[in-house]
């Protein structure tokens, strides 16, 4: 969010950056911890419908977990304005599915004979129903 204001920043932005740096300094001991036992790739997809108040675009977010910690994540504005929560969540699910296909290919190259499927969790029933429908 802060990088959007690089060309025209003010005191409010500078205060926010200092707050982010304080947070990073205080959480220096926290880290991602990977385990050897869990070799399953799992994804989580989410969206906020019309979250950006300037242009009413939704934000797509997804995270993929492998061996107990995140290996890939993304958060970006969707290219178009969604007309419903289902549409916003379905666009996020679509972006997550693209990432899952790519991650699955890399995972199978690095660790042959691993799982064949990647589970992606979504919290919107309408988007799940659309994704399960072979017509879409």
C-alpha cells in the first residue's frame, strides 16, 4: 500500500512507514519454520469486495503453504470492478489456481513422485459452486 504513494507522499505516509519499521523491528525474532514431515501443498484464496475506495476494485489475496510455512503469496488489486462478492472471490480463486498449477509443476520437478493435487480453500459458497461447475 505504501509503495502506491512513492511519487506523492506526505507526513501521513512518512508516519505510516515509521510505524511499519517499528513493527518489523519488534517482530525480528518471528520467522517462517518449515517441517520435514508435511509435504502437502495447500492454498488459501480470499478477496475483499470493493475494498479500494478510490476505484472500488477488489483486492485478490492468496497464500500457499508447503511443509508448514508459506512458500508463495500475493495481494493485488483486481483488474476489473466485481459486481458481487461471488465474482470477486471467483477472480481471486482463478488467480490462485494459476499459481497452484505453476507451484505444482515446480514441486514435482524438485520432489518427484509427490502429491497430484493442490487443495485451494475459499470462503465463498458461490465461488466454490462456480469452480465446481464444469460449464465455467
